[in-house]
C-alpha cells in the first residue's frame, strides 16, 4: 500500500540555520503531497501542498518540490525561527474519491535562540 | 475559520468501561470526518471515515464493534471506545472536511489512558 517515510527526529537547530526535512513516498498512481505542522497543544495545520510532479508548494518561508523521479517531497527553509518549533508531518493523498491521507511518522523540530 | 474541537482533551478510564470522544466543526459544516489514532513517536493511522447520515467506513484491522463512530450532524462526530482495555490507550485525533474540498481540518486530539 501507499506509504510515507520521513527523516527521523528530533531535529535541533539554532535560529537562522537552514532546514531540510526529508520525505519520500511509495504510491500507486499520482498522489497529492502535503506537509502538515503541529504546534504544541494545537491540531495539525496544512503548511503547504503540491498536486503534480514538479509543483512547488510554499508557505511561511517553507518550500517543498514534488519530485516524481526520486519520489520525494523534502521540506526546506532557508532561515528558521524559534516560532518554527513544532512537529512536521509529510503526507500523501490517494487520488481516489475518498482522498484519504497517509502520514509519515512526524519530525519534531526545535529551534534554539 | 475552519476550527475543529475535540472533547475531552484528556480522559482516564478503567478497563472495561466505555469512553466517548466528541469532534465538532465550529464554524463550518463537515460532510466528512476522519478518525485517526497516533501512538508515541509514530504517525497518524486512519481508523475510519464517516459521512454525515451514513455508516462509517473502517480501515482494515479496525474493529467496528469496539470503535463506534456516529456522525449524526454536519458539525458533530463521536467516537466511542467500548469495553476499553489498556492497549486502547492512545492519542485520538479527528479531522473534518467540507464536501468537494480536499483539505482536512484537524482537532487538537484526545489523550485516552485506560488503567
């Protein structure tokens, strides 16, 4: 079945450092890809998405590009802030009617001032 | 907008009892709601999909008689864990989606501990 594999955490960085969280997927067909973020005490929020190959999703300084040839959707940010500390989930959505989400295991990111 | 709440946020119950968890969409009508389970340091696992007014569709391996899901209105879905056992202890998360839209809006989760 479909699956998502994320870089294991936790990840700890200093403020203004560069961030990459790796995500690869296995899917039949052509899924949509997502990054969700979960801040402490809150529900998951959609951070960005890409629906087809070579699409780049971006939001709040984060970017991820849908790479079909490497089945990857790595999350990047050039300069992280303390407020970016959260758990990040990579996910895919099957192209069928149910559009169910399949999640990676999540990566906890901590940014130190 | 697009806020989903869950109640309770934490619950402790004794083995053999039943627990009900509510999921509400506060400012929109959710035609579809999803229930997930999350174990420590693991990803969210979809348990079931519920559409308003119809029976829930359970994922393979999820016991429908143990995890009762009711989606009686466009703003409320409930998950009842019946005859709970310690292995049911987990973090339960719901999400809601508007008909025709792809984005799911997530609740903050409910921590269930069965003693």
